């Protein structure tokens, strides 16, 4: 089996500042970066002129932005909260994505805010459907991650969203490592949703009997990274593999930690080796 693989990294897992993030991927020989924060500031809150300057630095370094992370529908925004926070953020990100030359925006599907399951699901569908319509107008693609929210840990609900919304501006982001902390096996979920997966995050982890989760380099944990890679490439996946190792920084944890460039690089090399030994692809350098 052979495949061309695009490796990317979520930059703030390697360094807080853009210079450090660029150094992390270029030293690996990679050419793609996924942006979440710069100096701890979420992309949507960074002034547009600063994003314009950052875009110039990225181009000069030969690094393309593969996608951006938003706070839309994440663990900090229950579905009972102010929807205008999400619509305003999407509008701001649209301008920044245009400057950065990317179309992909990571979203989630909202905590319940105390609602019962049926009402929770109804509101999620309504909100994400409206956001997808707005994304179409902006020329963006919303990628829903299997993380926090109504559809975060269930393939049937992800399929409900993507088929019910029925928009080219709404697809799925599969994080291979999220099943370990959330308590489900990743490969069966991926098999169910793989036709709709537009983007992939890679991490690996081990869960102790007491529930404590330790993140480890790809291929050394219980996430089933190798099996998920086989599923993706057997299906003809052509998107990026974006490294989000969590070995140093865990953004939403009570104690988030801090980026560890050396650990990020170790995880990146582990991912490269795993791809090479599992799939024997042609990896462009």
C-alpha cells in the first residue's frame, strides 16, 4: 500500500509563540501547521493586522496553515449559552482564514447546559445547521471533532449531524486519541464515520484503572493509532495527519501544563515511524 502523507502539527503544543511553532515543524521537515493559539491567545481574538503579519511569516517559512481551531461548541460554551458568541467568532475566523489561506475550522457540539437529551440534540442540530449555512457563505468547512458535546463520543450522532445538516461546509474531524479519555475504542467509531472525515488529529494515551490518563507517543498507547491509520488510508483519506500529542500542553485540563518542544519532536518522529512501518507510504519531504 502507498499513500502521500501530509504531516502537520498543532503549533501551540510545541511552542507558545509563532516563531517557536514554525521552528518546530520546519525542523521536522514538515510544511503544515494547525493554529489554535499564539502566545496563549485564541486565533479569533488576535487582531487582524497581527494575523496578516503572521501570514507573511508563514509564507516566508514555506509553511501552510492546514486549519484553525475555534471555541465554537466546545467545553466552555453550553448549548444554553449565547449563540452570538459562536456566530461572531465564525465571522472573525472567516477573515483570518482568508488571510491564512485555509478553509478548515474545528468545532464541537456543545455541553448540555443541564438540558435533557432530546432538547440538547435539537438545539445542537439547529445551531450547527445555522453555522454550516454561514460557513458556506464564507467558503469555509466546519470540522466537528469527536470530543466534548452531544455528538462527541457517539458515531450515530455524528452521522445524524453530518447527514441531517447535509452541507459541504460540515464534515468530521477524527481525533484518534480521544477515545482513551472518553472511554470508547477509536477504530470501530472511525469505520462508521470515515466517509465523512475531512481532518485527523493524532495522539495516543494509556488509561489507568483509576481513570488517570497519560499521553504517550503515537503507537505506544491504547488508542489503536496504527489500526486507525490503516482504516483511513484503505478508505482513500487524503487529508492531513495533524499531531496533537498532549504530552506537555493539555489546554482544557485543570493544570494545562506547557509546551515541550523536544517531546513534541519525539512524538512527531514516532508518528513518522508508525506511518512508515504500518502503511509503507511515499512520504514527501
